[in-house]
């Protein structure tokens, strides 16, 4: 390799190292940190738990939509409308449908 080529290669290598070191340079960090904590508002729970009574093999549930009679030993079906467990996603869905009948078919 010619002497000028070695010098040019050495200069380019030094330049690359210098630029790399500059990119990793010291940030102007004064030690001040600001943490922003978002405010969270939890809505008040206004749902009511249905009152349930059991007589022999049928159960009657009274809720905001009226009275429903079903057999708890049978599967949930259009003719045996078993209510979902209180607080479950299914319960939330049914309450939303009762509150907004146009959303559910």
C-alpha cells in the first residue's frame, strides 16, 4: 500500500471513530426529572344485582327488565333464558342491551 493511501485510511478511520464517539457523547443531563402521572377517574357502579328465588326446579329472577323464570338445571336457550353470573362479561352485555335496546337485535 502506498504511504498516501495508508495516511488516508488512517485519517478516515480516526474520523469514523471520532464521529462514533461524538454520537455517544454526554447528554446535558442536569439530573432533573419530571414524571407525569395521569389522573384516572373510575365511574361509580350503578348496577343492581338481580334478586333470585328458587322454587323446586325453576328459578325466578327479578331485574330491571322484569321477571324471568328458568330451570337452572337446563342449558341456557331461547326457551330457558338463564341469566349470566353477576359481574361477568355476559352480564355486562345483557345490561347494556337492556339500557340500549337498539344496539342488540
